[in-house]
C-alpha cells in the first residue's frame, strides 16, 4: 500500500495537537487543507480515523493506534534525516528530555546551566512526568532522552546509571509522643503513597523490615506529587516515604522527622535512576553532547559516599 508521506505526517500532527487549527499552524497550511488531507487518507485506507463528538473531532481507536505507531516511526525517520544534514553536525537545535520533576530540580538543573553556557544555540525541551509515562514517551519517540527508573519491560532502551536515591519515612513531630520504629508501630498510623504500584513505599518497607513483612494497611491517600506527599506529612496527616534528597531541607527545619528503624537497625532503601535513550537511534551532535553531559552525573556521590561506575551495560 502506497500512502503519501505528507498525509501520514498530517495525521500525526493532528493526533498530537488539541485542534485542527493548531495542527495546521504547525504544518503551515490552512485548516481546510488539513481536513482535506485527512479525508483523502481515510479514503485510501478505507478506515475511519476521526469521529465527531459535539463540535470537536477526535481520534477513533483505529486512529489512536495508527498515530501511536506513526509517532515512533517518524521519530526514527526524523533522526535519519537529521543525520544526513549539516544540522546533525552542529550543536544547535532541540533535544527532548524527560525526567521526574523533583529529582530534575535537584540533579538536572546545574547540568543544564553548564550546557546552555557552553552551547548557546542548544534548545532543551524538558518535560516532567512519572516514570511509566516517561518510559512510554521515550520508547514511542516523543523524547530523545529520559531520566527513569530501570524497568524490565523496555528492551528497546539503553540505560546507564546516574544516581542512587535513598528512601526514608518521615512524619510531623507533632504526630507522636514517641516515634514509631517497628513495623507493628508504623502500621498503626496512616500512610500517603505516590501511586498504586507503591514503588517507593514497598522498596522502603522491604529494606526496613524484610520482604515477608506485609505492607501497612492504612493507606489514606494516593497522589502522584512528591510535593503534596511532603505537605501532608508536614501537616501531620500521615507518614510518607520519600527520597532523602527531597526531604533534607524539611528535616533540617524540623518540619518532619525520620521514623522507622534508626541507627544500627536501619537498612537503607535505595533505588537507581538511569539516563535512557532508544537503542539504534541515529545520533546527532547535539544529542551526543547532551547525553555525555548528563552521563557525567554517574560521577555523583552515592548516598553511602561511594561513586558509581562511569558506565554499566545496557538494559
């Protein structure tokens, strides 16, 4: 089946835009031209790609599948085209980078400042989200690089460690007369957690009390925001398990205190953060520069004072 490249590009832009008009502006054509191209594509495929909902047109399930596949395919095509142009040899233009917001504030910001000083024509398109979304966006070609937690279901990605974060349990000092330390004592109190997968929560609990110890049952809030989790803990609403770097200032200010095992009884709960990119991607000079600058984060100290190796094997 021979389909015009321009028609597929139009579908992709419409699928990623909020309106036909926005897609038309990106494509530098009129909205009527966009509508005509989509009708032509639907006729050639003999598949309905859009349906009318009120005054708006939205992708059908078939259209969503096609847009998702086109996104990944066009990312590879764009990479290949850039690789054979002079732009690929110049350190200028856009690199799409994703990461978790709180970690990026702490770890990414100083590295970006150094990049901008060294390469004034470089543009970083930074996006912040949860690890599962970042992994999907990177795999599907929406991102060039991403800071993510290692996943077992990402064979298309290459990953290298840049930081090991440590999880701690914190709560307002007003909540207790005596800080809880054992699993039984902690289980008597409510918890706020990040998401249904309980990633930080479960990692901390297994490290502190062993994998055979059941998780505490009193989960009163699931919220995908570290800032809000810390706010709820500070207000005395619940206990929260959070990255140590994220709560360091709050602990110093005595807004929250560490709970759970302490001293020699404490086993540190850790998690590795990786810089990842698609395997086999056609590399531009700007992508290489940004990637190497971020991989210098592999030299950052671990929480135990040791240092990560510069590179590890791919996922």
